[in-house]
């Protein structure tokens, strides 16, 4: 066998190829011979070359497994090394959604805090009223004060709460009594003999607000309430109308046959409007409820007796849904008003560059009869109303002591600055309109329905 290997090595050597002969003992102690010869055609063995590649792949897998373990364990920047690149987009979306949820939670918490503060304020006011009632009940009148007397603010026909007793003292009862504002006006100094407050003229004075009712829910944070200065049967001048305007689908128009019902919160009837209204610019005039339908630059008429829509007309170029509102917002782009001369619409247009525009409307057809463009910027004032064809604006909706700051006379097409004191008692004036029949302002101030007596100069 040795000779065979020797001659094979010699034959390969003769061919010019290199062979290597080795001799060594195997594990059992026997002598073995081996030789190696380079392949004439193959640069390397396929099996041998695969070993480094497998080793490299093994090392890569080991490294990847190590990073994955670190990612699962929370090491590194949130385990980013363990994520596949294809997972980057879903992860980013999840983080964005989580961030939006956190922001929504923060907004809800802020709203909850605001509602809690309002609730606490209402509770404080309720406690204060209860304390005042307790103090009044604890008070005693002198003997000379016996007798029924007459409460000047009591509506005619109501029994007096002064109950004479055969004892030396009697208990003073406290109650809330609702009376027509016209009666209150007669009781003021404005109606003393010689005062000039009849007929048209310029506004010279606004009195303190008188509370007639209060909204029962958050939907009444702002709203509109009114009476028809020229009612149509079966309605009267005492019939009162109200809309709580908070919300996106406001369609309920509440009807009260008397002021006492408004104060108690019990409507005679609830009208459901065919279309939701926008904000607090509605009015009642000659048996019709005039309002701006939601997300439109139109004015519509709802017949109160027939309970149907009887007309709708667009106001050309009028801004709507937050384009040209009053300073307090509330989508008050289109505001309707009534005075001694008829029905008006207050708005603004792109052509007017945000200045107040006045248009006189036909109450039957809603056709525009005439238009005036003022130099008063609509966003710069809190609200407005019209008396005897003159537009008046309120300077602030939240300042407790503000002013009527501008007047625009449609008869002369001129404006002038004013400074007539005006009180925002509850510091959130969202609606103010003039009632020519009762000659007073109706307003909505932070849940409260109030009126203001006014004085006009002699025409």
C-alpha cells in the first residue's frame, strides 16, 4: 500500500501538480499515510467556503437576538433597536393617536373644571339667597308697620303676603314676584310728570337690569328671549318666547303665555322648528319668528300660528358661521332687530370689509327694501340694537360697567361716538334687542333673562 501511494504521488508530480504526503499515528497507534493534492479546476471547495458565510450569518443572528432581548427588557431608547424598519410607520401612527387622546383628555378636563366652577358659583349664589331669606324671616317689623300695606312691585290682583296678626310683631315674608316690565318702568323716575319719554328720539340713558328669569341648564348659557310688539291673535303682548341657543341642532322655540311661567321654567308649548337656527339673532314680529337657519346666509320666517315655514331669503354677500360675528363670537354674523319702523337685519360683507351693514326687510316677503353701510367694525362691538331707525352698539359683553359706544342714524346716514353707561351684571351679554311696545331692552346675560329701562330724548 505504501508503494502504491508513493507511485501515485510520483505520477502527480510528473504532471506538474503539487502533492503533500503525511505520515502519522492514528488514535489506535497504527501508522497512517495521507497526502493532499490541489484541484486543477476548482478554486476552492464549496463546502469549505460556506463555513465562513454560515459563521457570519450566525454572528448576525446572535447580534440581532441580543438587540431584541435588550428591546424587550426596556433598555435603550424604548427598545427602538428591536423594531423592524417596516414597523416604524405603524408605531408613529400609534404615538400620534395617543397624543391626540391626551389632548382630548386635557380639553375635557378643562371643560369639566369650567363647569365645576360655574356649578360652585350657582351653589354660592343659592346659599347667599337662602341666607338673605333667613335674615328677612328673622327680622321683626315695629308695631306701627302692621297692616296690609301695598307692595309697589306686586302685579295687580295678587293677594298680599302681609298677613296682619293680633300680636305686636309679624314675620316678614320674602318672595320673588314677576311683573310686566312696563309696570316697572312706570314706577321709575322716567315716568314722573313732566318726563319726556314718549315718541321717537335719541337714546340718552339705560337703567339697571331687571331679572325676569334664569335658564335651568347649560344649554341656556346664552340664548334669546322676546315678546312680539305687534302680536297676532291668539297671542298677546304678554306672550313670551325663548330659545336656549347652546348647541349645534337648536330647534326648540319655547312659548310662555305669562311672565310667571317664564320665571318658573314651565312653557305653555314647545315649537319644533323645521330647521335648526344659528346663534342669538332671532326676533318675533307680527306673528312670525324670524331667524337665521344654521350654516346659511339667509333669513327665514316661521309662522307661529300655522307652525310652518312661510319664507326664506338669502342676504346677498352676508357673512355667516363665524365670518363676521360680534366680539363675543357665537356665530352672531346675522342679527335681526325690530323697532318702531319695522324689521331689520344687521350683518357684514366682504365688500364692507367687516363693517356693519343694515338692511330694512319686508316682514312678509323678506325682500330687502334699503341698505346702509356703516363705518362701525362688527367684530369691534359686543352687540347692537335699533331704536327709531338708529343703530346703537354695546362696547363690551363681559365688562361689568361698559358703555353704549356708537350710534348710526339711518335718516342722515351718519355715525357718532357715545358713552352711555351700560351694566353687564352677569358678565356675559350674548343678546340684546329693543321692544318698541314696552320701550325697553331685552337681553340675555349669562343664563339670565333681563330687561333694561331706557330714556329717549324729545324728538
